């Protein structure tokens, strides 16, 4: 039996933590784990409470802005979308557009099930619900390690991880099986579509092409601001296609045909490992906690070789990348 009152109490505590954190670091709310809000929605819908007290999207958005500003967050409302059970409210704080999910009665919003504290292994304000200092680290060795990055394609911390993974890929791509693995679409349908696009590019061309596409995609702050709007994306994606000699028509056709099957297979892979957070780093089938810088990732990968190749002696950057686009 779900303890509804306890859940609601926890949500209220999270709300005040989130707003306090917003004042210092708006990127802390840019990736969401919706489990608590989903539970509240299901519980309260079954009791008739949400369906009886539904308010309009505009009012729900303004309620959130009023609450945030009362806590000193200096937020402005960008827009509100109805995502079925919730309202997705996009707010602007310190020049960053950030989405939050609000219950249909306008009384609850959530960012994450993650404690908003510093993590001793992964760094500050992690977005990965599987981040756990006690996660298994006993990685089996192999001649050619399999390295998987489980990522939501629009997750700011997933993008951050990809940025520091790129240099590792560049020096070890011939010695390691690198894989970007889809784990669903947390932020909306546009995230699923982008993941299908990335799968299609890799399948139609090769992994090198996928990684150079990801570099262009991740670096483009305008794409991040589009939030999946087709008309907006059409101002930027064609330029990337042209620069990288990617056939737009072929990619879009593949997205409509074969990509969905691969997407579902990757989701199933994530589920089989109990992975739901972005990024989650897996080496030879084992989840690995690592600092988000290129050299730390390289060391974790190189430790999985039976015999380390010469490339492992190269020193890479120990600086973290910025979360999100750009």
C-alpha cells in the first residue's frame, strides 16, 4: 500500500530544496526522474482528487512561477505543455530555459528522486538516478572492452558525459567497442525522435559519423533552445547534415522504418541492467562510477583491458565539461 501522505510530504521537502538550489545553479533541474510524481498522480487519480481539481495549464505554470519567485529564484514563464498526466512548465532562470513537471492540480512539482547534495564520486548535482558510490566496480577484463554510455539524448548531464567521452573515443576507438545506448525519452517525444535520428546515422554510416554528429549536436546551443520544435530544428540540422555529408532523406526514412526496433532493443538492454538514469557508464557489463572528465573515463576504460594498449599512456583533460548544449 502506497503511503500517500508520506509521499506528498517528501515532495514538499524536495520542492523547497530545488528552489533553493535554483538560485545558485539552474542546471540542477534540467534532467528529471518522474517516479514520485507518477506515483502521486496514480494515487490521487484513483481517489478522484486530481480529476476533480484539475486547473488549466496557464494557471499551473503561473502558480509555479509565483512559488519560485517567492523563494528568490527570479524565474520567468516561457511556456506550458500538457504531457498527459502532468504539465511541463518551461521556466527561464539566469538565461537558461528549464523544464519542470507539475501535477494537474497545480499543487506539486518535481525535479528528481536524487538528493540534491554533492556526490563524492560523480561530482555536483548529478542527474543519474543510478549514481551510487556503492555500485559494483569489479570490472572483468577483456581484449576489447565494451563501453556503454546510457543516455537520454537531451539530458544536460548526458550531453556533458558525451563531451568528455569524445576524446577517449578518438584515441581508443580502434581498441574498444564504444556504444551510445538509448534508455527512453524522459523529456518528451522530441527526445525519442532525436534518439531515432542518432541511431539511424550510426546504422546508415558508422560510429565515427555518429560521434562527429554528436559533437556538432551537443555544441549547438540553438538546438537546445529549440526543445524539439521541428520548425526551429530545421534552421540548424540541415547545416549539420551538409557539413557532415549526411543524407537527410535517408536518415528520415530509416527513422520511420528500422530505427524503432533498435531503439526498443536498447531500451530493453537498459531495463535488463536496471538502468534508468542518464548518464550511466557501463564497462564490460558492469556499472562504473567515474569522475566526468576525459582522463578519468580513459583510465576506467583502460583498466578493463587484459593488456593495456599504448594509447592508454596518453594524458587527457581532467576538466569537466559544462552540462547541456554548448
